[in-house]
C-alpha cells in the first residue's frame, strides 16, 4: 500500500482548502501529540480519515479491505456519545458539494448516502435514514465495542465490515460516466475500470502522498496539464476540478487516449501497445520505453519485433520499479475480469 497523506480536516472542505471560522486544519504534529506517534493515520488513495471532537475521535474507511473503524480517545463518559455520532455521520455521508461537511465534498451522483448498500445493519438492511443509522450505532455499541491500549491512551473502537461486493457497489456509481468517456475517446471501458480500481478502489476522495487526485489518481502538473493543453485550455486542472468524478474520469480517459494515439502510436500490435500504456500510465512513457532501450525509437522497434506475451514478460519482470511491475499485473488481471 502506498504511504498515507495526512488529511486532518475538521469540517473543512478539501475541494477548496477553505476552513470554517470555527475550525482549524490539523497538522501531522498535532495529531501525533494528541494520539501518539504510533497512532498516526494518514489518508491515501484507498483510505479516508476524518477527525472530529477536537481530534479525539476519528473515522477510518479502508476502501480496499472494506473495513470501517471508528475510534475515540475521549474520557470514558464521552466514549459512547462520540462513537455514536461518528458512526451515524460516517454511514450517512453524502457526495454533495452543497453540503459543508468534509464527508460531502463532491457533486452528488445518487440520492442515497455514499455508503448505501456497501454497509448493511444487523437486520441485513442498507442504511439510508438517520433512524436506521442510529439504531445500528446503538446495536454496535452494545455488541461490538472494544478497547485497546496505546502508549498514551485507552482507545475505544468499533469495526464495521462492508459487504463482500463493496467495490462493485461503488463502481456502479461511475459505470455510466466510464461508458460515455470510453465511447468518446475509443478506450476499452474495462481498462478504465481496471485502472480506477487499482488506483483508488473507487474512492472519490482519493489523494495520494504525491498529490495524485481522484478516482484515476491524476497528477495535476503532468497528465492533467497535458490533457488541458490537448483540449486547448491553459494551465492545469485544480484539485476541486479533479475531485469531481466526471471530470476526473474524463481527464484520465483522455490521457489514456493520448498514450494510445500519440505517445505510443508507433507500437503496431494493439495488445503490446496496451501493456506499455498501462505501465506508462503508472510511471510515465519514458520509464516504460526505457525498459527496452534508452532510445525511444529503438525501444519502439524492439517492441514491434516482439510478441505481446514477450512484451508483457519483459515489462513485468525487468521494469526497475516493483510498483510498476505489480501495477501491470493487477490492471491486466482486473481488465480481464471487467471484460467478462
């Protein structure tokens, strides 16, 4: 898993980086001071962290493993109050730019809460309304409340498991957008879906340690800038722009089209070209071609003289980055699944 990027927001909006007058953005050092250095959690492409109650309570959604952990270091008399509130707010969070909470920071894509269908209560029902979320929170506090010790605190926590198909539930939010962009740019939608799952596990809040943003983990000053230039726009997309799922998928798919039709168009075999595209999306065109030769033209000639399986083998075994080798393997496997 990639290193986390700290995201210690307290009712502020990461889309605009604006903080409400009643709140202050929390630094890593402050979280370390409050929770202890060994308890520092940072958000990443597949992890969402929200701190509340003056940073004494936090919600951690792991979109990859499908687990939600709600924790507090509050005084024992406030444990139940803090956890109940955090459980309810997490279960009912929306993707809605008109809301002021950290949990509602993108364009609305559906009427249900974002986690609707990804979590079911003790009656095996999806959670849409406040009364059901409250009942489930009370049930969890009676049956699942646990405590562990850290260097500085006793930490009380609740763990909630998402449904087994939680990734597919999130993917369904974006299938229409992916389908439209795939047709527009003539990119296989199975490739787009495989890249989104690999990059973010369909987490719309995803921001990496390197500031790659959104579902397809777009770098503002590289892929974002290239696509803007191709579209005749100046500068680069803002973080707010890229945290809009439709914009993000548009930019990511347009960049795949640039790889396919421009940067790597010299690769004749379409399967070989796709393998190089996948690696290039992760580590850049130059990095992908250098596996074959430091001279780009020679690299293209070498690839064209190899069978697709040979191209795949070389990229997956000889690329200097283990991350890129694993990325190719994972995206390729997922694309075959989505293709079916």
